[in-house]
C-alpha cells in the first residue's frame, strides 16, 4: 500500500466516523432572553424560564444537523409580575391558547466558531423564517469527561409579524413598546 492510498483510506475512515451526536440542554447554564425598547428610550429585558430542545451537533465539523426548541410562553419573566401577566394575555402571547412558541432549524452555515442558523419561528400560531447568528461556538470536556457544546444565538424579529400588536401612543410622539425584539440565547448542552 503506497503513501497516497494510506492517506486516502485514513481520510475516508475519519470522514465516516465524523457524525452528529445528540445533546441535552443544561438548563442551569442556558438562558432564553430578549429585549425591547420601552418609551423609545431604554431596553427592557426578560427571559423565558421553561424550555427544551432537540440538538444534533457534529463537533468535528462544528455544525448542527438538528436544532429544534420549544419555549413555554407562560414562563416569561421580566421581573415585574403585572407586566408578565400582561405579556401572557391576549394583547401579546395569549399563553392560554398558545402555550408554546417553537424554533426549528432548516439549515446551518458553519464558519469556524461562528455561523448562521436559519429556521422557522412560530409564535401565536404564526410561522416566519428567521436567521440567528451563532457566536462563541465551543466544545469542552467537563469534569466527568462529558463533551459539552456552548454557543450564543442572536437575532431580531418584528413582533408585529407575530400578532403581538398591543401598543400605546405617547403624548410627545412615539410609542410605549418598540416593534423590534432582540433575541439573545445562551446555550450549553451535554452529549448524551
């Protein structure tokens, strides 16, 4: 067997071994957050406390084969109960009728420790395509020898696209709640 044949055989074998693995969210190190303008001057932040995800990730190619998340809309937390109850109401998420919002990845474009995750986001039964920027993608072995993946997902949506239309005009111009919602999700997951 010559050198070229050995190298080719090794590359084929290595490529065959590289495959996606299923990962489970580590909820103690994951957060699903957002921010939106209030009174046109400041950002109000919040997060969702209950969620789950199906993740298939290929550590060798740093790419995702599956990324599907379910978020409990009634778990919204902005730190103010009255505001949270309003956000769960018909004016916004209508959590009683639409208890979940979902994201399902359709494609992933890897670029080293960054990438673009394109998929469908469904809120209040309305599905729209979104692109989430992937940053700080990294893997590490934890203290017990388990492989972990960490990343940050960032994106922006217009809440009006999902029928989250409540607002109030301000006396001097502008509105109480901005239309653009910034999404920031910190993910840590462990290989099964």
